[in-house]
């Protein structure tokens, strides 16, 4: 397709520089949003059209819009980082674009072309560039692309109209006081996804289904839930919002960095894929295989399981200190972030922040550095 043309309508009431500075000093996560957003529409007769940067604000939906009844909705999550030269780059946005297409395909939605996905990021960041935090730390601008079915009418079939949107929210470091381990609930009744289902798509329904078991985990003092497979209730899939990694000491004394394989119910995390490469770069033996819940519990008990961590866009790497389950609980290692976990996290975040070499070409410049005066 030809290069997309975006119209730009400036927000008549943007946040003042003082208010923006106040927000960036303590942004939290998902609490504040930039002055603008992107909208692009799709219809059967026009295809993708009306690409625009507009003031951030509410949208209007007819009560019979199909997303409200049949759940055709997908989203992505990625971050933009200020680099040392003032440019703005994102970590593997092309991979997010392709996964967004895969999610659309699974939910029978229109597939946004990769170049249009990337252009939407650049266009929004060009207008809201002052919302991207300064370089040097882990602060970033979180980007949330999403798409919903907007055709008006009832009837169980794919919508003939869709709305793609992109919003952005400044995000502080996930661990403001240093990397902290969390407790995880190993869920044995509820499952996240089944083979042939939507587990490989990033859609809202998967997350809605996780809210009840998340509440169960919270009752046991856990911040996250790890799920077993839906067929045998034996094999670990992932957490509600993270892929999982395990560091084992093998009988011969070697170290294995393992993660559940992508068997059709696990989301293909971009951080997960990157972590596999980084672990190999650092010399670790890496495997993708089936890992039983019993292997987690028994390995933590006998000391063969050294470390466990989750990985995803928000925290990059989250160490897991304790695993609780219906029969008790086990501590992983000494309950603190392990050396492998910390080494992998540092290697990846250094690339994202632009303070380390990028041998795999993962960082994509979305807004060039300002011209020198």
C-alpha cells in the first residue's frame, strides 16, 4: 500500500509544561495519558482510511456496536524510550505489528498492515514527543495500540467495520525501589487458554477470564497467577500477564534456562523471544520444553530449581520468590532475585535504554533526534 497520510488535529487544551513535568516525576503505570491519540478506520468497501492524530478523549459507540456483544477486540503493548541523542526508539515494534496481525486473524478481524502500525507510532510520538521521559533511566512512554469492531447491528459474524486506536501513557520504573521478588499462586482449577482457543491472541477476553483466578491468588497473598494446561492440568503455560522462565541446576552441574514451549495456548511474548536470544548470547544453555507444575514444586523443594522469573513488556523481568498452591508453598532459591535473572534483565534493559550495543537490531527509531542548533 502507499505511504499513509495522517491528518493532525492539535489538542486545544494540552497539559501545561508544569503539569506534564509533575506527571513525569511520578507517572506510575497507566494512570495518565498524553494529549493526543491515533484513530484509523476500516470498512469492507474502503479498506483502511481516515488515519488521524486527534486530541485524546472519549469515543462514541452505538449500543449495538458489535464489539460490545461479540468481543472482537485485540490490543498490543510496547514502549518508547528516549535515547541519549534525543531520538525516540521502540523495542521490536515490527514484532508487535506482526503479532497484532496474528491476533486479528484469529478473531476474524481486519489485519492492519505493518507499515501502517509503525506509522501510527511515529505520528503520535512526533506530536507528543515531550511526553517521552528523559534518557538514562527506565522511565518510558507505554504505547497501547488496540482495535475494536464498530459495525452497528446484531448477528454473530465478523464485523464489517473496525476502529484502530493508539493511546500512550508515561510509565515509571516497574520496581521503583529496586527489583523485588513476588509471590505467585499456582492455579489448578481455572485455566487460561486451551489448544485451539484464543491463547495465542492478545485479546481482552483472555484477560477478562483471568480476573477471577487473579482474585483467588490475591486471597492467598499472591500478585500473579501461574496457569496449567487445560487438557491435562499438568503442564505450566504462563502467568496471567507474563511468560515464565525457570533456571535449573542439572545433575551434571550445568545450568539450564527453560521456558514452556509455544504449544498453541501460550502467547508468543516478544520479551520472551528476546530473552531466549539474550540468554544464549550470555552463554546459558536454553531450552523450550514442557515443564510440569510438579517439576516447579519439587525443584524448589530439593534445590534443583534455582530461579524463576516472569517476563513481559511492563516489568521486563519479574523475579518470583515464593510459589503457593493448594497443598502449601515453596520458596525458590533463597527467595531473592537470582544472578541469572538479574543478568538477563540488565542485558535487555541496557539495549532498550540505548546504553549497550544492539547486535540484533532490535531498537527502531520512530522519531529522529532534534536538529542541532
